[in-house]
């Protein structure tokens, strides 16, 4: 089968440009996807060795400011180098996009997108919430993903059309359909020019309607936690492709939804992300995105909850009687 490659991510920080590519075969048999995931897993574990070694001697870390609130350490560079070596050896014909080095390798419809340490600020402070994130895109679409939580030794993987796993166990998004019972993940906007006022409006909307909001500091892991049901939803502004490419595919393959803040498919390009299980996603997106909040839907949901509570109270009263 032939597929038209309309766009491909061509990025050298800080800008993104989309360029048309040719019509070529779409080579995604299961064996190829499994091989991509296996190679990325090996690369992630090699990176984890560098990260663990550095974590044991954090006082010796070399830390550089890339921008305000944006840091890179010697551990980021060593982990990234380990990943790049493994991927280039396995797939020399593929392109690579890394957080630290930018665009590497030949021009290709296959592009590996790498974040050697997603959650660098946490890592610098010894907070055990950071991960290696590796995704492979084909014509701009993620088709294989690995996110490795180094501190907790949890390996999240996904391949397009093959589902998502935590270690060797298949995972699914939560089944919760009530916003009032939902736990939502987020990330605070920290880059210059971020729409902080818009974010705070969404934060207030979610805080008033959910069971709680969490901000651990690694978007890749936040998305994986949506995928395995620890969170019911997640949103964040102004992320980079390496923050979300792997986690986004893992959410999709776990039965969740992910879009940009208008409900469109440009989440990888814009970095504005809303994700969740299908029922919570539909309620979360209007609260944090560009869509109007549907008060009729909220009223219907509240009525549904009230009816359920009334039934519980009647049942308890009958049992007591």
C-alpha cells in the first residue's frame, strides 16, 4: 500500500517547519514495529545507565542554562549520546531529532524524536520523576514509542495498531466517566511568552470540577500515567515534540484520546496538548482549550450523579429498615 507523506517534522530548535515529501510505501508490518520498539528499549536502557551513574554523584553534574527555566546537564548529553549511537547503528538511514543536539542524520521519512531526560529540573534536584523518551515517527506520525521511568524502573511501550504496555502487561486508560471523581495531570507553563493567564483560567475550571490536579514535572510520564489509568486526563501548553511524541502514541494505543487545544490533530506540532480517557477527555477539553464549555452537558452530568446518589441513599435506607 502507498501512503502520501504530506508533512514531516523538520525542527532545529527553536522553530518547526513542515515540508512535503514524496509518495512512498508505508512499511509498518508488525515485525518492523516490534523491532523499532526493541531497539528503542535497548537505547533507553543504555541511556538509563548514564543517568543512574550521574544521579549517584549529583554534586559533580555540569549544569548549563539553555533559557530561562530550561536546563541541560552533562547527564542529558551523555544519555543522548548513548541513544543516538544505538539508533544510528541500527537504522543509519533514519533521521534523528534530539532535544540537545537538534537534527541529525540523513533526510528521511523516518524520524526518531528523543528526550534523554524528560524532567531535567526534577533530576537536578534529586526528585525521582524523570524519564527517557524515544519515539519514531513516519511522515510526522508516531508509530513506535518507549518511555522509561528510570527511578521507578517502569518501561512504557507502544507500537501503532499493537496496543500499549507497561513492562510486559497491556494497559488501558481508566473507565471513570465523572469529572468530579477524576484525577487530572498538568504542567505549568514556564517558557517565555507562554499564555499564563489562559492557563490559569483552565486550571481554575478544572480545579472547581475535578477531584484533584497533579503536576509532577515530566510530560512524558504524565501521558503514560493517563495511558495506564493513574490519571483520567492531562493538559499542558507549549511543549516540544520530544516531550510528547512517545507519550502521545502510548495514550492512543491504550484507548485514550489526544488532541491540540482546539480538538485538532496538531498536538505534536503546536505542543498544546489535551489527553484523557474518551469520557473525561470530552469534558476536559472545553475547560482548558478553545472550545466553549457545554453547560447543558455539565447539567446533565450533575443530574446523572444526583440520580445515582439518590439510588444509593434509598438502598442504604432499605437495608437499615
